[in-house]
C-alpha cells in the first residue's frame, strides 16, 4: 500500500508541474512572437493576423517531407487517457494543449508558413503549442469514441479528428488494463496543402485509488503513425509524401470526483508535452 501511495504521489507531482509550466493564453499559443535577432527571414502576408499555412516557392521536396513527418506529430490525436474505458453512457469534455518541440527556423516550417510581419514568429520558446477541445463517450463497456477540434480564428488553418479505443485486458475487478486505439486527424482551411495523420496506440495503465473521490492512473504506451500530405499550390510542384514513424508515451490521470487532470510526455523525432483538464461523469 505504501508503494502505491508513493507512485500516486509522483504522478500527482508530475501533473502539478505540467499545470504550473503551461501558459494560460491558449489562443495566443497557436502562433509566436518576440524571438531574438538572428532568426531566418520570414515570408510575409498581411492577409491573416497570425501565422498561417502558405507554401513558398523555395520549399524543397526534402523540407516538405520533414514538414509532413513533424506536422504529423504536432497534430497526432492524444486523448491523455489511461487504458480503462469510460463505460457505456459515460462522457468527458476537455480542454487540451499539445506542445511539440519543432524548430521553426527549419525550412520545413519557415517555407510552409507566412507571417503578418517580419518579427511575428511561429513559436515561442522551444515548441509549437496547440490548444484544442476534445470529447469522449463510452459506447459500450469496453469501447470509447473520441473527437477533437481546434481552430485559430486569426489564421487560416485548423484540425479535426476522431479516435476509437477498445479495451483488450482488464475489467471492473482488476487494477491493470490494456487498450488499443485507432485515430486520424486532418488539416482543414489552407488552400495550399492537405495533411492527414493516422495512428495506432497500445496503452497499459494501473488505477490507484487514494480515497472514495480521488484516484491516480499512471499509464505507458507506444504509437505508430503514418502522416500523408498533398500540396495544391501554384508556386511549387512537389510529390505527395507518406511518412511513417513511432513514439512512446508516459503519463498520468488524476481523477477528482467528476473532474480529471492529465499530463503526458511523448518521445519521438520531436518531443511533445501535453496537458488536459476535463469534466465528465
């Protein structure tokens, strides 16, 4: 029992750390500004108030492939959930944020975005932050369905997606559970590009009940994904890209009655740190 409480305490500390270190201005985090001098020349377009997707004639096939791979990780569907399903008729509504460690100085990002002015950079710090809204519902005792949506009203792009999670092992009388997930997320809005990422997760978790109303569920998992892109611009002639990859995940869900707070770290070509605040029944 003492060991369980030590594990639970570590998970709670991890979640609290993520909460403290996550900026609150969600809409402002779809773009960045205020970088030091020495950054690459930005491609400008005053049509949008914030950084938007528009391909530049200098974009190469190699940079387009890198963008496809890394944008697939930026947009990947992360429910920040353990392996235990919600249960038939139960639901969860949440606000999420994913912070992926891309380098916006790379041609893959500099030549796929335009900016409202010469100092309005894509990222702040060392990551691209994506806030969004997510909903999940239990359609059976073992299966959940989730949807995701994000849109910056001051830019030209957004993402939408869906996911199905199916329990493979575990049950109401077991603390351990394992599940499989399948998902997709698609880009919408830009006239120049299409992008869709398809994913498959395997995740295992253990629920540690602290009190009647408080529980912590640490989880680990692995993901495989395929990111596909197609350009529609008149200024470049690039082939479609289909790039596969993988990532590892570790996280925890803190349940406080009907509220949930979750944090997750993903190790991949570019790392991602995510946070979720949810309410449900």
